[in-house]
């Protein structure tokens, strides 16, 4: 919080996740191998991409001139590393109104004929779900009546200031729909992104504008929350149930 006191409120929250299908990874694999067989290679390539992202943010000013930056690198349970960035911009480059969000952040499907490569990357990396009523077993919906992240977002013809952490992005009902994971999805399921960064890195790279002062403490706690943890109970694997049967599925656990 000392950073906020010295440099001002946060402006952008950015998440970059490793893409195991990057050419730099696939070209180094032997026949029959997968990226999971070489976590050292995956980590090295992601580190190189991360350094390039830092250069684009800090030196090339892709989002504007940065006054302060803090980031943390994490490893997901499936082994794919990802990084969270918090950016504080210089006063001249701060977002002061909802009309400026659309200049840097998009939350809808691009024109398929005009930007075919960008459209393909959005469909591959930036589509959420499906969850909610379409898939009640999705992790964000399991045990709930709707998605905890509020997908699908309602269509919106103009950007506005949200009441919570993030603004309400421009998502128009232009009729663009695609079949994704067995369901018909549209712009309501798009995760906010920066088109230039997405085309450059070809991976999941979520860019959010921090519209409310209420988000400061939450976001700093979020990036420093620590590693994932699980609770494990150890029991006698030979113990039988009431009917005298041994549950081999329960006694076999793959955990770390």
C-alpha cells in the first residue's frame, strides 16, 4: 500500500498465462513429446515472453508511460506459469473517464473478415466458460445458481464506471456468434483484452482497468495471496466400508 500512497491509485491489472503451443516450445520437442514433458523449457520460454512484455509496458509505453509497476509470477496446478501485473500510470496517461477505456481495452469479438488473426486468437484464448445455466458443473458455478464472475455479461452500447472493481465494458450485440466447447457463444463471454498485446504474445492476456479506489487492497492481496494449498486427510487404505468393500478410487490420490 506504500506504492499507492507514493505514486497514486492503480490504473491497470494485467494477467498473462503461458501458452504451451508457442512455436518456441513446440519446435524444441522431439517426436511424441508434449510441453508437459519439459517444464524447464516451458518456464524458460515464458520467462523470455515475460521480459518482452515488461519492455513493451515500461519502455515502448504500449498502455502509456508507467510510473510504477509491481508483478508476481505464479504456477498453476496444471503446471502452466502465469504472471499478474499492477500498473500505476503517470498523471498524463491516467484513465480519467469511461470514454477512454475503449482506446486500450476491448471486450467483444473483433471483425472476423477485417482481423482474422486477432479473431482466431480471441476465440482460442479469451473466451470464458461456458458456465452458469449452460454448464452448472463449471468451477465458477458449481454450488451456485449463477457464475461468480457474472458471465455472461449483459450487452452494453457504451462504457461506464462500475460500482465494484472493474468498469462496465463496451459489448455490443452485433450478431457475431460462434460454437465454442459445444455451445453458441457471443461477445458476452469475451474476457477483456488489449488487441496489440494479444496479437503480439498469442496467449491468454487479460487487461482490466482499475476504475474504483476500492480495488486497491483487493488487488494487492490477490497477487500476494501465496501458493495454492489443499487439505489432505490420511486414512488406512485397507479399511473397508460398511459392506466390506474397498474403494480403490478413494484410496488412490494424485496430489501435490
